[in-house]
């Protein structure tokens, strides 16, 4: 019975897509979001991230601006042009000096290095803003 309850809870969980080229950082982000009650899915390049965003309808996307195959700023542009993904809140997780972090006004930004609380606060802000 406990496993059935757990499966139901996971199905009802908030979903987050982490599109991050650095596997170690992706795992850290995954753990932090799971602690916040999110079911997580990982993508390690831009094409994979777009595919998973369109297929999975996540409530939040954490996006690396520097990704293999398709850069994060291009992923963000494609997300915003697609009606099925345009309203999904995005948190850019990047180095402070990366220009893609300052180009888009409709995303939250977290600069590396960051504290867990900084990330969680940015995610909460982005989700709350999208709910308005």
C-alpha cells in the first residue's frame, strides 16, 4: 500500500525540467528541486531539452545558457515561440558574465556559485509570477 501511495504522490508532484550541460550541476539541481517536492527530468543538450519541454509540460524549467547542440538562449526563444511552452517559467542558471542571462527580461536568473536557498527562492518567484 505504501508504494501505491508513493506512486500517486509522484504523479501529482510538480514537474521540473532541468536542461543543464554539466552533469554534476544537473544532479545537484535535481536533488534541490526534489527536496522542494518536484518530480524532475533531466536533459543535457538543447535539442533534448526542447523535446522534453514539449512532451512533458513541466511547471518550471531550469536552463543552462551554454548547452551542446543548441544554446540556452535559442532554446528559450523556441520555448517562447511555441504556444504549448510559452508560459512555462524559466530560471537561467549560469555564470554571471554570460550575456544570455541578461537578454531576456521574462526569466529568473541564478548565478554560479549559488546557495540552495537562492535557487529555491528563484524557482518559487518564477512559478508565482507565472501563476499571476
